[in-house]
């Protein structure tokens, strides 16, 4: 099992003309689940985008490291190689590229260009993971996310996570678009990963329902670009009862 930490220190970032993250700090260690809750516009998705290096965001101050490696100095693909995974809030379609081909290329130890044949064990692994979370295996044959429903795309993201086995995963509202059964399957698979290979998780969510399945070790409340409260699972219950007004 891997050990390490994803450390965010004093992060100030935003888009041109507007600062969104205003000194955010938190640390996720291997095997831990951290939930980041907050109202719309508090900066949750901005944090996910900044961590993974989405273009269009400006970093004003602060640091993000994965076991001491400066992630902010790396392009997105190298952040992924370092062990960071982002399950996107709205996974995009990639016509012409199969899931297996994408993952085969992503799992290469060094990017060399030119995809080779998909190893048989990858195909079997994908089918096993799809069955584990209730994704129809026939959907694995389609180009990545093409003609999949919102819930199927979210399950597909978790199949990719399981195949890549990253060190840390940022789940940007993985619960949106999932019905009760899908939510349980996805949450339990991510929870299992925390012990299978020590996955550290930063789960971004509006609501507590995900956290009834994916059990958090730490809960943070984000408001106006800052972490304004940190606690255990009971903090999520409090927010669920009283809302975010007290943290504005």
C-alpha cells in the first residue's frame, strides 16, 4: 500500500479579474477520505480544476505538492503521472478513442507515442470493474463516454480510476446524476480503494448522501474560497440539517 500526502497550502487562484480561492489549505493522506462541502460559487470546482491544471486559471500564491513534488509546476499529464486523478463533474465525450486504448496509453510507464495492442489482462480488468459497479460491459466498446447517460459516464470514471490506481483522486461531484443504486456502487468502490491500494480521496459534494456510503475521515466546509470549518463526519450531518447559511 502506498503512503504519502497531497498538500495544499495557502492557495490563492482564480480567473482573470477574479480571485476565487482565497488562501485555501488542507492535506489529504494516503487511505484518507476528505469531503469538501460548500454552496454554489464557493470555489469547489475551481479547486478541482486548479489541482489538475485546467487552462484559464491563474495561480496567485500558495503551493500544491504530492509527496513533495510541486504539482503547480507540471503540465496536466505529468500531474496524472505523479499520481493525481480527477473524476470530472461533467465527463466529456472523446469520439474515436476507446476506453481500453485510452487506459492502455495512460498506463505506459513512459509516453513513447503510438498505441500498441491492448493487453488481454486490461480488457478482463475493465470488464470486472464494470461489473463490480453495475456498468454494462457492452458500453466499454464505445468511444469514450460517447452516447452514455450522465450516470453511465460517472460509473465510467470510476472504472478508469480502478484501472489506473492513482495515489490521490479528486471526485468533483461524482454523486450528481446518480440514482440510489449507482451512488451506492460508486461510493463503495471508491471506499474499497482506500484500503486496496491506499487511495487518498478528496470528495467534492453539495450533499451528505454520498458520505453515507463513502465514509469521510475529515469534512471541510468551503465558503467564499476559504475553508471555514473542519471536523469529522458529524460536521456533514450538521450541514445537512442547518444548511450553509451559518458559514457564509
